C-alpha cells in the first residue's frame, strides 16, 4: 500500500472496466454502444459583500441538470431509439420519457454487489448520423436530458457499503447527519437543498 495515497496494490484487478457494465432500457440490454457519457451540472453563485475583499460564501443558484451523450454502432438492424426500446426512429415522435439503467458488476452479479445507476425520465435532444465513403460503418450520436439520477447498491447508498470484497473504505468520510445527501443520492429526493434546516446542516 503506497504510504502517500492508501491505494491497495495486490494481484487483483482494482480498476473499474467498461466490460463490467451493462446498459438496459425496459429490462432489455442495449448492444453496440461505443460510449455513454453522463454530465451533471449545478450552477453556483459566489456571494460577495461591501467591505470585504473576497467571497464570503458559495451557494447553489439552481437545480442540477443532467445530460447524456451516447454513441452507438447501427447493429442488428436497430436504430438508436429502437435499441433503447422505443417504437420509433425520429425524435419528433417521442411523447413519453424513459429510464436508462446502468448496472456495474465490478463487485459481482448479485443484487448485494451490483451498483445500479438509473437515469430517470430521459428525453432525446438530438440524434445525428453520418454516411461516409471513408468509413463503411455507420454510427449514431444522441444527446439526451434526464430529470434526475439515482445510484444504489442493494437499494442502499453506495457509500454505506464501501469496503466490499476487500475494496478500499474511507473510514473518516463525511456523512450528512440529516440523511438528506443519502436520500438525494439514492433518488428518494430530487435534491438535498430543499431539506429543512439548511443553516444547521453539518457533518
């Protein structure tokens, strides 16, 4: 174990790999995905005051937004929407949002071991496709927005099960005493900033 970092060095594979990840929609695995990128963004505001040369506080100034980028090879005769269990090809047809589930089996295949992330209520923003003489293969790129994200292991906050199968555990991690952060992380709340008593919030 390196003295400076605490990283565990042994004969096990400890690096997360995309080969351990399965993407599902409506219970159906999505094949031929080349990349799936998830971005979470929260606007913040720096508070200043007259008489102080500096920032006195930084606070969130809006809700967190979630965007998804997906690149998929057109394979098995399925377009991008069809591979995501949609019954249409062009995004103008969408009128019902859907969930994307990402299952990470790094720790194992049981419910107690899998890390499950769900992108809730997704909407397509764009789909692009290029036909090229220089590359016979055809890919589609899609941009989506979702309302919120939840991540759990066995229905619980992932951080509560650190150290599984000898993985590293951060023993002195800061835990929100009210449980608001855990509730937002698992999708039981849309966010943590509307939980009452914000001035008392502390680890």
